[in-house]
């Protein structure tokens, strides 16, 4: 099972994205644990949990280096266009390249 966190400023705006990614994973019969975290929660979560992928929303791209330093996980900056249009296919593709 792949473990993924989706990080945004407050952890609220990514909840719809997480739901859509979970639905797509289920449709593809792939097993992922996908959770939404705020910027600070995400850093704390990485200290205590092994994660495969960190997806950063556009509003937190400026902290990418902190995440890269905090984990061995793949850290992906979700593009503004993918985020704004909820292009889950593009985001999922980047996420699943574990």
C-alpha cells in the first residue's frame, strides 16, 4: 500500500482532491492511503510516519525544501493548473510513480 499525504496551507482545500484521488485509486484497483494535512501537520506527520509521496498544493510550494529535508519520500509540487482544474489524472500519474 502506498502512503500519500496531500499538503496545503490549512489542510482543508485538499479534502476534495484527496477524495477524487481515492476514488481513482479504487477504480484502478490500486491500494493507497491518502490523507490531507496542513503545512505544519504534514511536517509533524513525517517525523512519526513513513510516507511514499508528499503532494504539495501550490500555496505551499515555498516550503518544498523543508519537506525534502524531512523525508525520503518523493515530494511533488502540484502545478497551479492541475490543482485549479482538479486534474486528478495528471496528479495521480505523478503520485503513482513511486
